[in-house]
């Protein structure tokens, strides 16, 4: 796949907020000389492909290194490791000063107040997220509806796609495993047991993934400070107003200094007036800074984000309940199989008892006939009918003995006759 070419005119027309993108592209297109495939000592971070989506719904594929992304989004290196596709991390949502780090299943992105950096991938969830967020932002721009800030729209779509993807996997597993369980309940075979074992392992892994998403959303809902950190648009507006106030104060002080030099006023009065005005402005700026810090610490209204998270917490919890119900059905099927196997084992034990009793009485009859079959002299052989009576009496005695065994088994309730 060919890398996108960036023309000189597009670089010139780029806004100031996208300078770091140009820096990343320059690093990609102008690599340092050396052996290919080897990582330089001064370059610990490699370039990765990102999808950048702005507030207007326009997207572009860029090659950026970690240092550029960290500098732009004010993120530490450990947060970017959560987005590394070479490592498997559980689902995580982190609120930082200027960005929200989202790692939900296949969707790994960085959300700022005015743009989204999505880890480029060919997976279905990533493609769906890109197309859907662009579509929603364009519709929102045309209709001029600002019901949610930009960062919450991006976060909501990530939660929506993740929860719907997990729910779809649960439904697919549900439709596949129920016929297998019903077949296993009717016919116990090694093939059916192996299929159920594989489904049970997949069910356990899917339950852990859904549980992690549910726990992460619940953790955010329980911590007001973490939710307050995610109001990126409001924090950006406060920072801009604070910087504007500082600029106005500096311009006012500069004009006062110019007037004090040019106006024919008493020096003592001018100095005292200037100092008084400086004290008032400094107190105003400190109060502004204090309000900015307090609001960033969780003082603002977080009901909007809490309601958003609560909706997807209920959705993920419902998905988790489906998995738990499916797990209970598997356990019930296993109990039924154990009962059937126990019943079969009991039948085998009963048959073994009957066979043992029959073998015992048959052995007694064989011993009697064997004794009379030995070569020794006795008066029984003088009359042939006597030997026949010996056989008849010994056979009847063995049969009566076998009946006594059966009556004993019935008395002990080992099995009914």
C-alpha cells in the first residue's frame, strides 16, 4: 500500500493546531540514514499509522511517531503502551488533562477536544467506527446540533460499537451452543463433549472481556474526579479564557506604563495608582486560576457524562447476564449428564451383582458335578438314577440360593425386582 503524499500547498494551508502532524510526516518521509530494520539508540519509538478525524468529520491517514503524539496530546509513554497492538491489555478508559485514552477491544484511540486519533487497522470495528463517527459529525454540523461535546460523541461511539460487538458475539455463541447442549443431553459422546468443552472455554474468555468493560464503566461512574477530567471542551475553553485574561492584563499594564511615562502627573501618585491596579489584576488572575483548578478537579456538573456511561453500563451488564445465564445452562446440562452417567454406573453395578451371584451358584453346581465326576468308588454309581437325583437336587439348591440372593438385594433396596 502506497504511503499518502503531502503536497507543499497543503502544508502551507495547514492550521497551527496541526503542526505536529507535519512534523510526524517529515520524520516518516525523511528517515535517518542507516541499516534498514534496525532501531536507532536515539529513536526508541517507531512510526505507526493513525486515522485522524476532526470536528467536521474529515478523516486522513497519517504516519506519526509516539513522541509527536505524546507532545501534542500531553500523554505519558505508559498511556500509549495501552494502544500498542503488539500487546494485549484489558479494556481501559483514562481521562487526562488534554485527552481521553480509550482502549476497548479493537478500538484504540486518543480523543482530544477537537480531534480523534484512531489506531489504523483493517478490523471491522475500526472501519465501522471511522465511517460512523464521520457520518455523525457531518450530520451534526449540518443540523448544528450540539447536544454533546465532541469528546463525548467520540467516546459514546466507542462504547456503543464495543458493547454491540460483544453482544453480537454473545448472541452468536448463544445460537451455536444451545443445539450442541441439547444434542449432548440426548446423546453423550466424546465428540459432543469436546465441542462443549471448546464452547465453554470461549464462553469463559468472552465473560472476562465483558466483565472488564462493565467494571471499567462502573469504575468511571464511581469516581467523580475521573469523569470531571473528561470534560475536555470545557477545560480548553477555560484555558483559552485564562490565557486571554493574562494577555489583556499584560496589555493594560503596558498601556499604563506608557501613559505614566508621557502624562505630566505627580510621580508618587502615578506609581501608587499603577501598583494598586497591578494588585487588582493579579488578584483577578489568581482567582481565575483558582476557579480553573477547582473546576478541573471535579467541581463542574458531571450528570451528562454520568448518564451516558450509565446507559452503556446497563447494556454491558445485560450482556453479562446473558453470559451468566448461558453458563448456568451449561452447568445444568453437565449436572444432567452426571446424573445420567451415575444412573448408567448404577445399572452396571446392579448387573455386576447379578452376574456375580449367578457365577457363585453356578460354581457350586460345577463343584458338585466335578466331585462326582472324579474316579473313585461309591455306591451312587451302582444305580444310575441316583446320580440324576444328585444333579436335580444340587440344581434346585443352586436356584433357591440365587433366589435368596435376589431377595436379599431387594431387602437392602439395592435394586427392585
